[in-house]
């Protein structure tokens, strides 16, 4: 994505554990507003946000939740939560399955690159000064070692072909001509070693090419293949199980009789894959407390993601289920709009649960606030450096909480979008990033931090299959 601005202040995830927990403790001293029960809502065409109030409930007073964690602190806690749980051994992955993973072992060359002297151009391999007598049979890439050349001799050669021993240079096709006696003449001066890639020019066998922690990009795959690798040793993808809650959800057809289409069941697996996870299962449980408990206690995933049921309504069973199984709730509410009643819990030593609100945009907020930092840590990926851009227009803020507002990037500016309410998907469907709006709002032209969506950032994690 073009048009990146300056880096913002140090990311909250750079805080140490004590600082992160201090933020959590500090949040308990002040009252925060509550977003209320979250369910799936309607989605609708993005529009640039102009004057007028934003399409959400930012100014509506609701219940107080004094234990909610400040948004930057919640991301910091989520990033560190996985570090204390379980060791995930590296895996050996075929090259065609390694994109987006992180190297768990250094990439060292298994051979010299190139492994023999090769021609860098189409032309003639020549020995000594010209003119040269030309051998009739040319040299192609992939053929066995050719016969050595003698002074005054040349042979046609293709790019990538093995250069005969005693070759002085490669004369490019456009830099040579033959006379009536089929003798080759250079039309430009020929330098010694010209257009020859010598053995080991790029690396020698055993050279360290890339360190542990390197993200496997398409270029890394190419280098690994050239260096002789069939598989890579990598950090495995975190395994995620999705539990979709809510009796009111339809899986097909139009909404009717108080029932609505489930937006999160189709959406979340692709979001999670884009964040580097392996989605092992998606289950629809309705509002059944027993089924929820059985699913959570029976899961072997690294992360369980639930949708809805995180507030305090009559069929919101996530908190009671976590208390019933003795889970540790690490984050219980976050001072962010939308998505306030999200949570993070440690269900086992090596397993976590992220409870997302049921409204679609609120769920996206929860994914990027709690699930993304935790998954990134499990996958061994480094945190992105924060960056800022000026906003084309001002965005109204909440009086206490951070707001996450979908935005598009236009050159060196960010443009906030309408349709940013908790139940809306029109804005986020057209967005490149989320604007991080601090309490009080942002003025037109003010430098403001942004949070990239995974496919807009670099595309590496987008593995939808």
C-alpha cells in the first residue's frame, strides 16, 4: 500500500509485562461506558465520512465497566499472553506450504550459488583475443560440462548455460558479428570475465542466508529453492477453533421472523487465515451453555474464538462458562468502540480463548485488538511499526474510549468512512485500515495512527484456502 506516513509513538506492545499490567490496573480506577449486548446486525455501500455525526453510539451513556482495559494495554497484554503458555515445536514444511510462516531455523546455503560458472547473457563464450573461430554446436542451460575452449575459439551459449573452462568472457549477441568466413568479431571491447556469473558469486555452501524469525515471502521461497531446499523448518501456524453462538442466526436465505443471517461464520475463518492461523473447525452452537462448555473443554486448538455471548444478557454464557471451568480471564472488556465487551482468557496452560462481540464490526475490532497480537506471538512474527497519516476530515471521538474507524488510504492521507457502527460491514468491506481515534476525536489534517488490515499491509498472511 502506498502513501504511508511517519511512524507514530512506540507501539504499546513494546511495553514490558509490568507496564502492560499497570495499564490494566490503572483502568480499574476509572469508570468506562459499556457498549451493551452484541449480536450480528445488518450490513450495508461505503461512503466517505463528511460533517454530521458518526453512525454509532459513541455519545450514548450506558452501563459502567470499571475493569475494562485501555485499548493499547489490551493489545500489549494479548501479545504477551501466549509467551507464558506452552512450547510449540517447529515443523518441517514443503516450500509450497510455507508462505507466511516464520523460519524456526537459519536458512544456510546447501550449495554454492551459482554452483558452477554460468553465462549471464545469450551470446558466445570466447577464449583469448578475437577474432574467433566458432564451434558449430552451441551450449544450452541444463547440459553437461562442455569441452574446454582454446585461444581463438568461441562457442554459442545461452543464458544460464555452463561456461567452458578457459573461457575469457561471454560476448553478448548484440556485441558480435560474423564475417563471410564465419569468424566472430567483437563490435565492442570485451573485458575479462564479462557477463560470466562465477561459481559462488551469490553465496558459498554453508553461508547463512537468512536468520531465525524471517517471514517467508515469495522471494524467500525462491532463495530457499535456489539454495537446495525442498522443505523449511518453520514455526507452525496457530490452530484456531471458531464457535459461533446465537439462536437467531441463519446460515442461508433472507432474514425473516426475527432471524438474521450469520455474518461472522463466513467471515471469521478467512480473517483468521489472513492473520496467519490454521482454522481447524467452525462450530455453530446456538445459545446452549452446556454445548459451549463441552466445546471449550474438548478443544485442542491453540486459540478458541467465540462470537457473541460476552456481555451480560440472559443468553450470554461465555463468562459463566469460563468461571465454571476455572479459566483465568486476562482481559475483561476493553475501552474501545466498537467492540467494548470483548475478552481474553487462558483456558489451559497452552490454550487461550478470545470472546468476540456478536456485532460484525465489533467482532473485527476484537480480532485486531486481542486475537491478532496473540496469533502473531504464537506464529513468531514481529509487531509492525506503527505509522501515522493526516486525516482528510475530522472524526468525532468518544469521551473516554478509543474508536476504531474504517478508512481508505488516498496518497498521503487517510479518509474515514461512514457505516462504522458496531453492526455494520459496509465501511470495513471497502477499507484499507482502521483509524485509531483517541478520546476526544481528531481534527482535519491531524496526524493519526492507523492499523492496517492484513491484506492491505503485505498480503503475506492472506491464505484463504
